[in-house]
């Protein structure tokens, strides 16, 4: 017992100042980190960033500062952190390789939340998928398509190409096409289509709808039919215009073109 006491007391006397100093540094460091977090929070508020993003960014910075503080205090006590850093680096590398895709989606999700190329409720076109944004998650963007299906797009893919945000404008042009035979009278067909558009609910009068020849195929003429709608009414106008144009062409004795062409009847000229 005397031998243990003889060895323990010098050890306590040797390490006590270091431990006390480390505790003081730890407390002061935590206080400074708290002040820094407050400054960062105020700076983010003034920057105009979304209120949901501010706590996320502040927490990341705070955790990083606290980790650095713990390593510094450990060094002061005499604990060698070199081996811990090496182990942490190796573990981070292994985890990063295993979760490479997930980390890319996470980073893309952070970019979406910060720069907001689209928001919840926006109508977007990305990766060939058109739909309203139901939710922007940390790894995925959830879309609701016109046929009421749910499309789950990884964030890294959602912003890797061109993203069309159709909700940034109050008025959208609805791009439709109608094929007619070569023997059709274009002025008469144009009038029939414009009248059908005018009878379609929710079509805007300004800008005015447009009908023109887009291209010439081997067996028909492709017409560009361009009504306008609000973002909320886009799909109603899309399907409603097609329906009314088909009915108007049939009522006038006209038909859309087939691969071999058809007789345009009384409107031929």
C-alpha cells in the first residue's frame, strides 16, 4: 500500500496541473464555440437563407469545432491523438467508399437546400421526369407525376443535368403537336384548331395561342399547337386541348394523319 501511495502521489502532482489547465481550456473553448455559433446563426439569418437550413449548417460547424477542441485538450493532457487521427481517417475513408453514392446524394441535397433550384410544390422537368415536387429529402427528391405516380430521384441525378423549373413563371406555354396530311388546307385547319383552343377551359388569352407548321415528315405535316396556361392549370390545358382539337377536327370532317396519309375530305385543297 505504501508502495502504491508512493507512486500515485508523484503521478497526481505531475498530471494535476495539466488536467486543471485542460479543463480550463475545455470550458473556455466551449464558451467561445457557443459565441461563434451565435455569430454564425445571426450571419445566416441576415444572409436570407431558409430557416430550415440555418440550424443544419450551424450544427455542422459547431460539431467540427468541438471535435477540434477535444483533440487539443487531449494533447494538453498528454494523450497522443496521432493514432486516433489515423484510425479515424482510415475509418472515414472506408465509410466514404462504401457510401460514395449516398454521400454524393447528401451533398447534392445540401446544395438544393442552399441554392433552391426548386422548392416543394414546384413543377419541374429533370432526368426526363415531369412532376410536382412533393418533398426534397436529404438523399432524394420526390416527384408526383401527372398520372399520380411517385418518382424518387436521387439528388445527385436530379441536379446533374438541366433542370427545368416550370413554376418560376406564372404563365407556361403548353407544347402540343398535331399531324395532318399534305392535302390539307392549312388556313382552314388552323382556324379549326384555334377555335377548339378557345373553347378549352383554363386556356389563357394572353399570350395568344399559336398554331404553325413545325416540320414536314415523309407522310404528313407536323403542326405546332401552342396554348398558354398557368402553372397550376398546365395539365388541364394539356389534355383538354388535345381532346377538344380531336373533337373539332372530327366534327369538321378532318382527321389527323396516319403513316400512309388519309383523305382530308371537304377541307382538302
